């Protein structure tokens, strides 16, 4: 409606201009015609006047000449008296009268001439009178009288007057003529001028009309462009689009129509405008995600509802980006979109050039359409949300109703249970009453006992509190007291030292010995106090561990410095060794480690009389370091080994006295070791020596420090067996992104997807593919690969198996199981040999790394050729002719050619001579069975046989199915729906066909089959009921020389093991065991195996679909050596098998 | 009003904590079950087990693992009947079974088998259609008590009447009584029905696909899950299904809003039977 009114407004405006133009044009021509007419009239009037003047003048002359004729006639008569002379006279009179009458008519228009004429008439009349009189005199008086009459000169005077009068009139007429002439000249001048003006105006008008016409045409063109644009916009916005999609459609439409390189669309909702989409703006550009009314220019536009144009905006206002660079548009248009006159979206467009008005018109006129489309999209989204909500509510309702059913059932059950129990209760009540009295008696006894117990318990509690307090007192006391003791001891030590040194030399030798004894006793006392203090600090939890990097060689060097002199003094060998496998430095509290080691070493030196003391540092298990002090001293008895670490205990009470020391050192060391997250262990033999081992983590971790009580438990041996489950190696970092063609795709060219995490190799493949006319995209991870394959639909794929996130085989499997990607030929390239698996999963070929460039080129060329040949050939092996024709008819299509054969011999012959993409095989054939055909084909190693679809009318036993699975992954039993499935399967295979492999490549594969010496000839029992899993497991293991045995459940596995133990079959080396199986599950089977000594050591790897730690623990608890989570990762499976395979 | 709000929010926190505790200690993951339903059931459990608050249940169940089965019974809704929604089974019989006849061997997964009613229904249906011999059934649930009940296949006699009606309505070709023995107020279903059944503990929340299935029946399980968990479960079904395999859902469940909806096509729309597309 709005659009229509705008147009009609424009039209009425245009037509008004047209009317005005028309009026002006007509008026112009009328006026110029009138001017011309007037000019002509003027000229004509003047000319008429001149002509009249001319007639007057001639008439005047005629009057005069008539008068003269009359006078001449009169004179003749007067002289002759003959009447013949009277004739000219009367003619003259008559003529003059005539002329006078004419003159009267001619002069009647002018007042002056009229007066003059009157006078002339009088004079002429008077002259006529006089001549009449003279004539009369002649007649009567004769000649003399007549001459006398003449002599009066009256006649002459009158005549002169007449002449004069004629002259006057002549002058007057001449004056008039002059005037007329001037007027006529003026008029003709005016006519010329007006003609010039008219023609000039005519030209101007024509030009104006031309301009108007051009303008009109142009505006119509614009109008048409606008209408076409609006119609196309309408088309672009059609369909069930989300707001974001709609935004994208609108922006790309506007981009296409207006040439705007960048744009953004914001959708408003409740006063807030959120960005719905952007176009041409780089991802990292600083474009606001939303704005509110009146916020910034956009907000302004949202409020005003009018288009805003900004020219020559400063650089950096908005950027346009592509992979090649970015630029900043200099002109911006911000336009609102409206629905029901309310702004519900704002579009911002950037331009490099100033903005054309027609763009603004388009934005203005499309405003409503865009607004309404966006509003509809919003409504659709709401509707979608509402639908989802409804679905959710329906589920919720269903859940509630299920719950109600449960409660209902429970209530019913409870009701019947209640009834039953009521009867029982009644019975019991009687019994109860009887026992009641007995109980009452017992209760009394119990009460007394209880009171006693309570008293005892109160006493105990009191004691416990006292003990606790006492312990606290002890700790506090020790801490305080030892401090207090140290101060006086210090001075005692210094002074006794001074005395013992005897600097003045005034003491006797005995006095010096006394002083030295005082000093050494003081030292012992100080050590004891220090130890007590340390121990009490540790017990009170006042020790803090300060971890720092400790270089091992420095640690040992320092210890050597301290202990070498002592060892030398005692005549002992001291050896400090750092083993190669131990870390160069560890993260721990150096002071505490030193304290422990010093204690251990001084003990060792102390208790060793001869021989050596040795400190060795070695790595112990995962992330641990073992520091071992070995001596050849007196040793410790087994019984004492437990107690030496307890405070105030020593191996022998007498030791303290014999060797000195407080006996607290080991307690402190053990406590410190615990605080460091480690432990001290001792091995010793009396008389042979002792070995103390301090094991601490290479990296101190406060969270792993055991609490004190646990530390008293026997310390764990530090050397642990390797952890049972191997972790996947950490994902390799993503490859640096490789320049590929994803941003510059040309739809005409074939696209190759290279899935490879090694950037170098990827770029080699990429370059090579360019040479062969492919475009190339590189994906570095499995996920990216799958996304790209889905989004870009490449024509072919080169796939590396070793990807950082998932195995490439997963990618292959995924792509071959998606409708939109399964037809894409995939060529696998890998560092490890997994050719069989890859080909089984549908790869068209396999290359092993390292790959030569020529081989790679061949592969790509092969892909190219594969893409070029579109005709597919299907071989149908079926003996029944009717059936064969039916299948052929079913499968035949434009690009599928079918060939039917009825016998095995014919089939083999054809397969050897012609290539086929797929084969449909009936098992029952006249000359041989389908089974033998398949076996023969698989042994024919010179050529790859096409994928086989078994199409059979008979039911298969499990064994038969298992056998067929080796050759065919698709088995169809004929039935009502089988044609449908056959068509489906065939079309699948036709697109994932294994290309004919060159013999060289096949030989390579053959060779690769026997590569794994660790697995060659080993027997693996696969216990798994899922045919697909069995197939994939065997296809991984068999190419490596493994002899796979298959059991379908736990019981079968046990039977087979039994058979092999009896010597009926060769022994099994390793078992792969599924958990979830019929008859007997995997866990039960493993338990049964472990309970039998024959298989107690047989390696078992469990395959479980369960993910929880305790599920996996269950496997290990049942006796499995290791487990593997499904879905099965081929690489991991192989490494597990290699790890556990007995050597 | 305010008090009610405060109570409810504390309850929500308690529920969250209890579910977290169950997950961390027992590895039962109910954290993504539909919260409203879990809440109702936990409140019911609190009332019936006689605890003052949900936190008390948490404290008790963490220390006393014997309480876990009882709590599981509350948390998992174990209710069904044989041939429930007979039209669903009729659709399986008439539309799906002909396709299944084309496979040499079959795998059927009853996910969330509860006390086994649905499993026995399918087993009987497959038996009647002559597929029983080549079919392997997998019956899974997270509740061990329910699994045991399913394995036992014992139902109270008064339910059998309804089962029989349903069976007939589903187009049954034999008499239901051929498959059970009734005695002592109970009906025991024929053990031969179970000879091709694997009962297993399997969680749709945490565990992976374990075999390639041709039919998955998972009825009235997804309704207890939130959106994310539904997506995970459906993803698991997608990964487990063979090409053109079938998935049957409950009458109020739908794949329409699932993020894996593209992987399935409506097969019998009104009965919520879907077919795996692609591959």
C-alpha cells in the first residue's frame, strides 16, 4: 500500500509538470501569434493610411488642375464668347466637384483635414461663384464687363487662397504620411524583433521539452530498476529462513545490487538491535554485536526511521576484508527497515564510491519489505520455539504420566502388601504381648547397666580431654622450653670452647680436657634439643615445605664436602653416585632433603667401622627419585627395623651411649620424607650393613602428601610396575595453516581435499594437485576434515591415517557412511601399514609413506581419471535367467551397465578380462558354489576383485555368514523388500569402488602383510559376537600374520581354550575378549580362565563399550591384563596386542 | 511466597549435589536427566525413605551402598507393559519386519529395557515372524534390579490379561499363553525366549556403541533426558545402527528437534519409527 501511494504521488507530480509545460507551450504560441498579427495589422494600417494620403494628394492635385481647367475654359469663353469654350469649363467644374466629393470622403477621418477641407470647399465654392458671375457678366455685359469683373482680382485672390489651402492640405497629408512611414518602419522592426524572440523562445522550449523527456525516460528506467530490484529482493527473501539466513540473503542481495563491499544487518527486538549478519567484514573487525535506541548513528537511524548517508568517513571506520587484504569504505549508508511503521532492523552498508541516489531509493522502498520479512522470520522462529516447547511439554507430560503409572502400581502393590502384613501383625501382636512382659524385666536390668556405662563413658571422655590437653601442653612446652634452653647453652658452648682452646696457656692439660668435655656435652645437649624441637614442630605441623629446583650434582657435591673429611677420619670409603637415568634436577625442599640425607649419612658413617658408605641417586618408577645410603656397618635386626623410626627408640638402648646421638634423627627424617611426599625404607642384615632408601617425587606436589597416620603404615615400595593402561600419546599440535584454495574456489574445477597434519607433505600434495588441474583444500585434523568434506563436497580426497585428534580410519569410515560424502573417492596415505583396513573401509587405494613424488602424481592422475569415467559396470552372477533379467532391469540406469552370467566359470573368465565396479552374486550356481568362487577370487592376487554383494534366497547359518563376511560386507536375503535393499547397496558400492590397483602397488601390499615379526604366526583368540567387530579385528590382525581364532561368546572361548590345551589345537597366545556377549559374558569367562592354572598367565585384553573408571577396573579385577574402550582404535589395538603378546 | 522460593532453590542445590555425588561415587550420571522429573522423584524418595531433606539422602547413600538400589528404583522409572501401544508393534510387524527379512542375521537393541516387558514383546513378535533364530537381542538398562527382573521374566498374573489384549491388538499370530507358564499368582515367560538375549548394564549417558544394530527400540526413555542428553543418546543410536537400520521411539518422543535429525528419516511417522539414512 505504501509503495503504491509513493508511486502515484510521483506520477501525479509528473503529470502536473506535464500540464504546466503544455500550458506554457500553448500560451507561448498564442502570444507569439498575437504579436505577429498585431505587427502585421500595424503595417497594414500604416500602409492603408499612406495609400490614402497618396490618393488625397493626387486628388488635391486633381482638384487644383480641375480648377485650372475650369479657369482656362472660362477664359476661353470670355475671350471668344463661344460656347465651345464653355465645355472645358463645365468639365472642370464637374470634375472639381467630383474630386471635392472624393476628397471629402478621404479627409473625413482627420479633424485637421476636415477643417482644411471645409475651408477649401468654401474657397472652391467662392471661386466657382466668381467664375459663374464673370460668365454671367460676359453673357450679359459682354467682354468688357467680364474683363472688368476679372480685373477686380477677386478671382485671383480666391484662386491663390485655394492654392494655399491645397498646399496646406498637401503638407498636412505629407506630414501624416511621414508619421505613417515611421510607424510602419517601427512596426516592421517590431515584427522582426518579435520573430527573432519567438524563434529563440521556440528553440528554448524545444530544448526544455527534450530535457524533460530525457529526464522522464531516466526516471522511468530508475523506476523499473527499483521495481525489478524489489521483486528480486522479494525472491531472495522467500522461503523459511531464519533471521540470520535472511540477513545473509538481504546483505548479499544488497551487495550484488548496490556493489557495497561491506554491510551489517541488525535486527531490533524490544529496543535492542542485535547483529543478525555481516558481509565482507573480517571476523576480527570491531563491529558491535548490538546497540540500543539512540546509541550511536545506528541508534539514531533506528529512532528517526530515516536513511542516513555519511560521506568521506574517516579511515578505519569500518573495514572490508578478504584473505588478501583489507580496505576501508569511505562512504556509509545506514538504513532502517520497517514493519508497520516501526523500525525493526537497521542495515549499514559501506561503499568505496559516493552513494548513488537510486541505492537510497531502493533502501527506502525495500524498507517495508525487509522489515516485514524479518518480522515474519522472527514469527517463524517463535513458532519453531513454541513447537519445540510443545514437544518438550509433551515429553514432560509423558514422563509425568509414566511416573504416575509407577506410583499407581506401587500403591497397588503396597495395598496388597498392607493387607497381608495386617494379618501378620495381628498374629504378631499376641506374641508381642507375651514377650512384652519379659522385655520389661530385661529393660530394668539394662537401665541399670546403662547408667553404669554412662558414668564410665563420662570418665573416659574426661580422661581423653585431659590427654589431649596434656599432649598439647607437651608440644607447647617442648617448643618453648627448647628455645629457652638454647640461650644459656649457647653461652656455655662459646665459653667452654674459649676455655678449651686455652689461648692464654694458663690452664693445665686436665683443665683443658674438662673444658672440652663440657663443650662436647653441651653440643650433644644442643643437638638433642634441636631434634626435639624439630620433631615437635613437625608434630605440631609447623614445618613448611619450600619447593625449589634442586640440581642433583650440586646436592651431592655439598654432601661430599661435608662427609668426605669425616669418612677420611674414620678410614672409610665414601662414594656418591648419580645414575644416568635420574633427572638432572628435581623440584623439592633442598634443606629438608639435605637434612634427611645428612642424618642418614652421618648414621651410616657412625655405625660403620670399616668398609664403605655409599650414596646413590637413581630414578625410581614414574616421576620418583630414590636416594639410597648403603653402609657396611653393624646392621639392624628384623625386629628393630620397625621400631628404629619411632621417636626415642634406637636399635639398642646402649647404642646411644656407644655411638652418641639422640635417636631422634630417623623419626625426624621419616617425618620430613613424608612431608616431601616420599618415604624412607630400610633393608638391613645384622653384621652386613644397612641400606636406607629415601624415595621422593621428582616434582613436589602438596596434594599428594599423605596425612601423618598413613605414613606410619608400611611405606610403598618405590619401584612400581608399569601402569596397566597405556595412555594415548598427547595430540600433536595443529599444523601451521597451509595456503589453500578454500577462499578462491572456482566451481568449474575439481576440488581435492588433502587430510594431512604434516604441513610440508600437505603442501607438496597441494602443489602437485594444482599441476594436475585440481583445486586443493587442506585439513589438519579429523574433525576439520569431516566438516570440510561435508561443506565443500570435494571431488576426491587424499587421507593420512595419522591425524592428531582421531585416526584417519575413523574419518574414512565416517565419510563412507554419510550419504553426501560416500561417493567421494578417497586415497589413503599412511606411515603405518593399514592397507587392508583402509581398503575394507572403502578407500580406493593405498600408499605407504614415504611417498615418492611420481607415485603421488600417479595417484592423483588416477583420481582424475576415476572422476572422468562415469560409466559403472555391475556383474550379475545368477543362474536363473528370469531373476538375472529382473536384477539387471532393477540396476540398469543411465550410467550403470550390467552384465549377467549364469556360471562360476563364465564369471571368472569375465572378471579376468574386464573391469567391474561391483558384483551381485547368488550363492547357488550350477557349476560351483558362490563360496568357492569367492575363495578362488581372494587367492587370485594379481588383480583386485570388485566388491561383492551376496544376493541369495537361502537362510545362512552363522558360520556361513562369518565365512562370507570375509569377502563381502553386504549380504541380502531375497524377500519382499530385498530389491529395494539391493538397489541401495549397489548404488553405495558403485561410488566407493576399489580402483584397480597397479601390480606394483599390490606387491607392496603383499610384502607389507608380513611385516610385523612380533605378530607373525601368533594365535589370537577373538571372543566377540558382533560380526562387524570380528571382521574389523581380523582384518587388522590377519594381514600382520596373526592367526585369528573366533569364539562368539565366553563359553565358546573356554571350550576352544580347552581344546587347545588338550593338544587338539595349537595353543593360544593372546585373547581379545568382548564384555557384552550372549551365553557367557566376558567378565565371567576371564574369571573362569584365571581360576584355572593353565590359563592364569594367558594375556587377555578386554574390549568394553563402557566408559566409567570402575567398569574398566572391573575388567582388571576380573583378571584381564588390559582393556580397550570401544569404538576400537586400530593403532591402539595393535600396540596393545604387541605389548601383551608373550615373547 | 519468598519462603517457598528459598526452599525450592535450596532443594535444587541439594538435588544438584546429590546427582554429582552419585556420579562421582557410583558413576551413575543423572545430571542431565530432565530436572523437573528428577525433582519429583527425589521428593517422593525423600518422603518414602523417610529423610528430612535431600542432603540427608546424599549423606546416607554415600556411606551406605545398600541404599543405592533403592534410590535407583526411584530415579529410574520402571514401568511398561507388554505390547504397549499395540499399533507400534503392528507397524513393526507389517512395515519393518519385511525389511529385516533381507538380512542374514539381525541385532536388536532394547535400550532401557526396564523390567523386560518390551524385550519379551519383541522376542515374541520376532518368534511369530520367523526371525527369532537369526536375531540377537541386547537388553540394556542402568538399573541392576530392573535387569534382574527382566532376566527373570516373571510378571504378576493380573497384568497378563492386559498383555494378552495388547498382543492381540498388535496383530499377534499366536496365543500369548504359548509363551508363559502361570503358577502361584505369577506368570513366568519361557526361558527359550531369552536364549538369544544378552542382558547388560549399559548407560546411554556415559557408554559407547557396542555392536551394529538393525533395530533399536528405545521407548519412553528419552523423555527423562534433557536436550543435550537426548542428543547424545540419539547420536549413540545413530552410530550403532546399520545402514538403513530402524529406530523406534515412544509415542511422545520425537527426533524432530534433535541435532541428529538429519541422520534419520520418518519410516512410520505416526508410530515414531525412524530409519537411518545416509551411509
